[in-house]
């Protein structure tokens, strides 16, 4: 593979284009009265929308000549991956359960990781047409809303679209919970911080939208004490890092690493 010298802005724009194309493919299937679905070996659902979006996103990202890890790809062995300096990490349809429920809380996740760290992230929400994107090095993250045809109507990277984390507030703290994975560990975390705030509010969301809520200041903590894979978290991790949030492993209190031998994440906490 020849060295890629594209600037990060160009790579973000490529990831944005890929995410929107993937979102369009998802919506074509979402509108159908019925769609094909099956259960994978890990008991998670797979629909024809996952497969269609994955194909389109891979085709676009392949133009960058940067290798790709995707939930729906047959990923290479770590003995080969460990030599990668950079790689894309993709979830073509994050929140397949939410897609099947037709509640709109599903996303397309694309991140670029370098030396195990997320350096840019894109999350597209096809139903609401909200596009989140971030460059970690520049410490900037943005939210842009597309039009009904899933097209941009204004320039990217504008100051008016910039998002930022919340300001600490002792009166109220908002904790993001999962639509599908609230468990006793999460409830215990909520109990552990109740004495530090006048009121604790739980905000429920599906998919990587949980990262977005914290990144744009609509929540303060996201404890995830249930299994996730690298493609579930890498794009949201980048967006959170860009606004000054930490995404720390509950094993060692360090930032989650990527392109590991085992692509399963440890439990983690998003916080300030």
C-alpha cells in the first residue's frame, strides 16, 4: 500500500460522503414494508440494510487506500493488522435493533484511527439527517443537518455548526442510558454519583447517538458497562475527544485503544 498523504480535512469529507451514501441505502430499505433479516453467530441481528450500506461505504473508503475494519467485513487476522499505521473502522448500521423497531435511532459510524487512537469521526443519522463529524487534532466537532434529499445546503466546518460539551452543573447531571442495554452496573454508577448532584436525570438513546448527546452538551456522562465492539465506539470516541471529553476503559482508566487483537471493548465511561 502506498503512503497516503491526504490531509485530514479531505479524509473527513470522504468519510462524510461515504456515511451519507450508506445512509441513503439504509433509508431505501427502511421505507420498505418488509426487509430481509437474520441472526448472526453472536446472536445480533443482520438486515439487508447492514449489507447494502457496508458495500457502498467500503467502495468509497477504498479510494483512500487505507485498510478497513468493518462489522460486516471478514476482517484480517491481527498478525496482518498490527502493522497498520492507519485504518478505517466502520459500522455501516449501528443500532440494527433500533432499525428493526423503526424508531429512527440508528446511525452510520465511520472513524479513522492512527496508531490505535481515533483521529477523526463521522456519525450520520439517516432518519433525522443529522451529521456529526470531528477532527481530533484540531479539537473541533460539528453537527450539520442535511435537507430532505440528504444533501448539504451549507458549507461544512462552519462555526455556527460547532458543538461543545456541557459546563459542569452541581444542580443537575444527565446520564445517558441505552435503549437496549441498561443493567445493574449502570444503575450502580448512577447511585454512586447521586450525592454529588441535586438531581440525576437519565437520558435514553440508541446506537452511537449516546456519544453525540454528551459531545453536544445534552448529557454529562455515558457509562457503558456492557459489551461493545470497536466499530460501535470509534467514531463517537473521536467526536467526544474533539470536544475535550475522555472515553476511558474501566480496566485501567486509560483511553480505549483500537485495532486491537480482540476487537471487543472493555467497559468504559465517557466523562469530562
